[in-house]
C-alpha cells in the first residue's frame, strides 16, 4: 500500500543519513497513489444537506485513498464524511495533509473525531446506516466524519476497512457555516449577563483547535454580585470527546462546580486532548449560579 511505501522510504532515508553522520530532516510529504480524485462541495447552505459525491467500495482488510480538492468558499468548516450503506463496522476515516508522516484527523464514529494521538485511546466505533434525509441544526454526521477550519486546497483521505468483508460507503466532502457563534477571540469574548439561577450559555467544540471565550457579567446588587459559580455540562451523553472550563481560579472538567469566579473575568472552553465532533454531538452548556 502507498502508506507502507511512504514509511519504508522514510526509514531508508533516515538510516542512510545516520550512517553518513548527517541530521535527519522532517520527512517530506509524498502524495499517495490515489484511487479517486473528487471535487468537494465548497458550500452547503444551512437548510440543505450535502450531496454524496461518490459511492466507494473498500475491499476486506484494505484501504482506499481519495484526493479531495476544496475550492474557495465562504464556509467556516470543511467536512469529509463517509456513510456506510449498511450497518457495517470496522471502518476508519483519516485525513492527511502536507506533513504526511501520520494522519492528521481520524474518525470511526459519526459523533467523534480527533488527532491521531487522541483517537488511539478512543473507544467509540459507532457506525450509522441513516440516509441523509433529515435536516439538523446543530450539524449532524451520519457516519465517520472529520472537520477543520475551511481552507482551499487538496486533502488526502484514507478509508481503511478492518473487516473480513468489503464495505461500501457514500463519500461526502463539503463546506458549511459554523453552528456555534461563540467568540473564538480572547480579546472579544461572548458576554453573558447573569440575571437568574442557572443562567446558561451553549457552545460546541467543532474542530480540534476550537476555543470559545466568554465573560459572565453580574448585576451591581443581588445574589450574584461580584462572583459566580460555574459548571460545565455536556449536552450529549454519548459524546466521548473531552471538554474543560478554564477560569482565573482554576480548570474544571465536565460536572465539576468551579470555585467562585470573579464576574467580568474571561473564561474559556476547549478540548484538552485533541477531540471534537459535529455540533450536534459536541455541544456543551455553562451554567452560572
């Protein structure tokens, strides 16, 4: 397979350089021999579903490589997704960029994706045979999918089948707007006014580098004058990605009540381990009390 050839070439080059007393450079990206070349849908409006661009059959215990070209777009995120045509399992979706030595993003589930390092420890292998017939907001995947901030250019996609029989998938590649409108800029955080018990704000970790910034402001008098307790909760119990809430008084995981946080100070939500998901799965709520 092409990925094996890439690894062998890198090992041989490294051995030659060591033998000659040279330094080992970063392994250059060697594009694999692709099975398909596909142009992505640059933008899918909120009220629509993306089109299946191709049906692909992956042989048993084998892999298929696809080069996907994303053109210019006003989209916020670019997705690659595979939807099995039956209830099959054993499929893994990977995207490879210009670094080339390892997959950049990996998914085996419609709920979760992440860096190659993060996904080695993940146990989620949920597959789906749902048709893309229903609209959802927040965004929902119907099979293994990965997303990153939109940029034009080529993405190399590896679809691996660990099963003992072939698997057929519908292949999607598209750009969409972000569902979560929380600020990703620390200098301009989203402001939440605390006016009642359990004042809450929702967000989602839609890409592995997504960070959401908030400021909770309080009235000048009353029970929330000066300080508040904050608690981070996941919205979808089946989502296996991780969240953490970072404040000036400490860092807290899901379900942990913070120490008193000064009103007006900035807080943020992020993934501590390089996991994310489509917004339908990776939603969270911060409650202030």
